[in-house]
C-alpha cells in the first residue's frame, strides 16, 4: 500500500520511478521508504518489491541488518553461533519531511526508530538526470547521524559470524528474470569474482537492461560491493564488511551511489563511459 505522498521521479518528462515514503508494512519487514517501480526510459521495470524469495527486499533504498542490535533490513537476524533467527528487534525508517521536492528529485529527512527510541537521523538526497536517449542516472546520497548520547555501530551478518554476507547500506533489488543476469566490473566478471571486491563501478545486465553502480565519494569507493545473481539479482554496498562501522555521538556517516539505468545490454566500454558521465554531472 502507498499513500498520496509518493513522489514520481521524471526524466525529460517521462516517469522513471515512484518513491513510497510511508509504506504500510508489518514490523517484520522493517518498514522504510523505497523506490519502486524504477524503470528504464523505455519503461522496462528494473526493481522488485517484496518478491517471494525475500519479501523484505523493497526496491531501492537503504537497509541495514544491525544498528546496535536492531534490524533495519527485515526478516531474520543472524545471531553468532546460532544462525538466522526470528527476533523481535525490527526498527523502522520514518519519513519526517521533504526539504526539497522537484520532478527530478528530492531532499528528505528521516528518523531511524527502534524499541529504545530514535537512533539515527538521516538526510537522503535523490536526483534523476538524463544521460542519453536510452540511459539515465539515479544519484542517491544518504547521511546517517547518531542522535543518541552514546556510541552506535553498524554491523552485518559477516561481522556477526557469517562470511560473505556483509550486506547493509544502499541496496538495489533488481528484476528477476528466467536467465541469471551478467555481472561485471572493469576487470572482473561473474558473482564469485565480483562479490566482496572494491571497484569503481559494477554492472548488472539483464535481458534488455543494464544497471551500472558507482561509488561517488572516497568513503563509498572503499566499501566492497555486495552482489547476488544466482540466488536472486541484487547489488549493494557494504558498510560493515569485515568490521563494525562506529558512529560516535553526533557524528555522521555519508555515502553516495550513482546508478546508470540503461536500456539494452551494455559492453564494458559503454558502461564505463556512461558511469563517468553520470558521476561527473
């Protein structure tokens, strides 16, 4: 379910994404704002919402499985020496206001709230820009500020004992098709080679579309990529890859990911050229 307060992003007058600010979701899914559907300029959907394989995957947004023990990802929580466990520890991201709202983007304020109260205050900036007649870019920045009196830290299943599962941060649940999408960077290809590596950009190519993700700040480029293609198509950045990410009281963590959304299957050279243009704008 959506509310009327769901902006539609437009590029050159064409709708390319709907942003749902106040989704009506059960607590177990860690309710949070998300973009869905996101489409290419030709209208091909490149996101999924609550798919059967992972109903807590919500299009494009920010999701973190462990903020000081609170689950802002949804689903089960990975507990060290116990495995995935159903816990009553889910938080929610609550839309507060739009500081700016235009057809091609917005600036939003959010509160990350759990059972103990508000943990984080977020400012989210989203912008859509045209690159070519077949490609556009989604520029997504989020800033997380610790508003508690004590230190907080962000973790992941990997930091809690599950190797290879360092998800948490920006996350894009892509469209699932009959064929597994192709994933590649400038010098690697395939999920085993790309997952967990650092790369200036990473491309995920479906049958008639390609997504190219790029970290657009030094801090974002230091985050390894979280990649799934065989089990499901999803790409995100890892805020807590091998160690927990501390956020002292009053301090802020900022990340910016720019994603090229293109019709067709791009080559390495085409992906690199488009992402350079997108990041430089």
